[in-house]
C-alpha cells in the first residue's frame, strides 16, 4: 500500500516539478487569493501542446491542490520536500530500476512512519467471549463519570470554538521550499 502511494508521490512530484515558481499571490481581496499561471508553467516546460497535462491543470482537483499547497507559509510535508529537493534524484534514477525501487521503498517507509509515529504502542487483543457467556449473569456496574474531567473537556471545547488556542500541540508552520525553477526541467 505505501509503496504504491510512494510511486504516485514520485509521479506527481515529477508532473508538478517547479509549480511553486508559477504561483501568484493576489492581495487585492480581503482574503489573499492564490493563482496558478498555467501558461507560464506549460510554456517553461515546453508542454503547451500536451493535452493530458493541460486537462490536469484545468481540473478541480488541481485547483484544490493549488489552494491547499499554495500558501508560502504553512506546514510542510513529504511532497514538498520531494518537489523541492529530490526532483534531480528522481530524474537520475529513470534509467536505473534498482535505484528507483530503493527510493520508492524509502518513501514508503517515510509514509509508514508518518502514519505510525510511535511503533511501540502495543494493541491488546480482546478475547472472544466463550460459548454460553451471554447466559451468565455477571453485569458489572457502570463506572462513575469524573465530573472534573467532563468540565475540563467542556471548557476546552468552548475555548476552541471561540478561537482561543487549545492545549494540544499544533503542526509547526514553516516557509515552504520553492525548489528549482521550472525552466531547469526542459
């Protein structure tokens, strides 16, 4: 599963390499709008006549991609690092399948670590009830509710809904690396 996702991650990194250099931040609105300059992107890569890429760039999914990944200051992830720093490595591995497979496995490992940050958590298996256990009368009393904890959770929810910072740890925002310009990849 993670290796298939890693392959698609590499594909989209190659497909959109240099996209950040074609983003324009328009600040004439109350809320800044991010615009993607498609003609510049296709022209710099020499792909103006490429119907597939043109349709991808005109799609709703790409518009969502630009609005989500366009801001210059946000939480970065594996895709941003791949587009900014690994594009040349991907290009160099095109003729060498063992290196490509090694990189895909490294990316898959990173994807797995991102989804499972603490691998030491052990999950306890719940045993199946024995036959006839439903006939036995051994009803345990319902535990008492901790009123203090309930109040804490309510206050935290109210604070969050009123815009106050919550007590939980948030993602650290950083400047998104721009990566190499589009003209480099012709």
